[in-house]
C-alpha cells in the first residue's frame, strides 16, 4: 500500500477577511511508495509548499482527500490528535532558524524525542545517532545553533527531525541559501537516507539540476495543478513543459538538445587517452546527469587533473562510472557543462565517418 496518496486534493486560502477564496491546490492526485526519493518541482507560487503542509496536517484539504500513512484527511472533516502522525512525518522548513530554538544543538535534537515519549537517556542517544547520520561532529552538541554555518545549521535541523526516527522526511527548499558544495553534500545525504535506511524522502525545490542524480520520482506543479508526474527519463523528455512551468533546464538536458541539433546521426564516439567510447548523443547526455563535473570537482587538485579539458575529465569520470557501476558515485557527482556550450558540442560530437553539421 502507498505510504501517501491523494485523490482530487484541493486547498483554498481565504483572503480579504473571508469575502474571497483563492485556490492554491486544484485536483491533485498521486501515490507515493515507501523508501523512494520524490522531488516536487515548480516555480514560486506553484503550490508546492502548500502541498507539503498537507503531509503532517498543518493544512487540511478543502476539497478532496489525502491519506498520509494511516491518517486520512478529507474535506469537511477536521482531523485532531495528530501527534503520532507528526512523529512519523518529519518536516524540515526552508529556513532552519524557524525550527532551531533551544540554547544548544543537543537540546534541539532531544526536543522531539522527549515530546514523543522517549526517556532523557534514549533522547540523548537518539540525538547523537542523528548527528552522526548527518555527518556533524559531537562537538557541536554544546554549541548554540546560531553559531553554526549555514550548511551545518541545515544539517542540524535535519538531525533534529531524524532523532524522532520518522518514516517520511519532507524538506522545503532544503538547499536555499547554501553554497554549491553544501547543496551537493545535502542532496547526497538525503539520497543515502533512502538507500541505507529506507526512508521516504520528499524534497520541494525549484532547482531541478540539484535533485536529478538522487530523486527517483518527480512531480511538476504549475498554478496549483499537478502537470506531470513520472520518472527522471520521462521528465527529461518534456523540456518544453519544464520551461513552461518556469524551471531552468539542467545543463545535461541543454547539452542533449545541442547534440541533437548539431549531430547528423545519433551515434557518436568519445575519445580519451587513446580509447574510443561509442555512445549515442542522447545516451551521453543521460549519463552526464549522473556524473557531475563542476568547478569544485572532488580532489581534482590531488589527482593532478586540473589542467585537463572539461571534456576529457568528464569522459574519464564516465568511464569510471561505467566500470564501477557505483550507485554511490552516481549520487555523489554529476556533470555541468562549460560556459562555452558550442565548444563542448564540437568536442563531444565526433561522428563516425560523418562531418559535423
């Protein structure tokens, strides 16, 4: 049975003192399964944060219904006694300062477990385990949350939710205000929670390129409506729909479009260190989504590869991924093309016996 499902869900905000109503959600139907990574995509005002707040009863439907775990929310029926549900559904707000309020990180991490019935000893142990899960040192436990960096504060907010061991982890724009490396590390952390702990993770975001390597299922929202739901491959086959919803196309998808436009045939050959790697233009773009090569590519200085061209470096990463078949690598790194897209296309599109168009 699905962990979350909705049927014709709708929500109206009352405005102007009740004289008018504005629909924030309209006719939303979907099902989510346990242990998957879901991304809810959309521009500002598309309704994604409103949908998120239905997942632990902060908002309840004005139209239709939504079932979250074993709790059914229906229009016209006010659900009460939601404490057990909120233990199982962890909600991380866009700005962690909205939910970190205690004098120390340890007190913040212990708050939820204590509220949900753990002993002080159990809560303290849960806090340390959650801290370890998100990769923060125990030294931060005695610190005030506002002494932490932005990335550390975001991890502490996630740890505060994980300490209660939720089945469903829901995050609203979790990478907002973070630097590129911190954003990458955070998405990797969320991916590990699904792979290693079987958590169901739901991320609300407008940054499609960040969640592509990690999320398995996608929902696209526009003006309060669900205009797409499906896999990564199905989503990337709809570039016009992405643009129509106000989202920027990820670099790998832009590269695929350039390859398709400039190469007469799909079959291409990539060359690196004297080896040929036959691959279609579309396949190449698909694989690049899983192989990130950005300015802070991990350990490139240590590997002595900073002088190599982006094409050769990314090709080597592709070969490494093909040989290792590593899901962890796929989650850790993905590709962003250079600013000189035309140059990238010329270097990648080496046709078998054909001249470039």
